[in-house]
């Protein structure tokens, strides 16, 4: 691996972890909006299914009550 003094090392040759941290944060921040949209799309599916299930259960309970009392 070639020695690159501008990447991740200070002028004395000591390792500078801040350079790696800044690159990592830039990478994470760059991908954040896409990741949030994907997470929102994935969480919307189970939520819609849950709402549909609750509506179906209420409809069944209402139908049973209507038949029992009618």
C-alpha cells in the first residue's frame, strides 16, 4: 500500500482518526435520505396490513353481534 501523508495522518506521521471519521460521516450522511425513504416504505407495509386486519376483525365482530341480536 502506498504511503499517502495527506490521508488520515498528521504532519508528524501520527495516525489521525478524525480523517477517517469525517469520511465515514460524509458517507453516512450522503446515504441517509435514501435509507430513510426505504425504511419508511418498509414500515408502511406492515402498518397498512395491521390496520386492514383490525378493520376486518371489527367487521366480523359486528356481523356476529348483529346475527346474535337480530
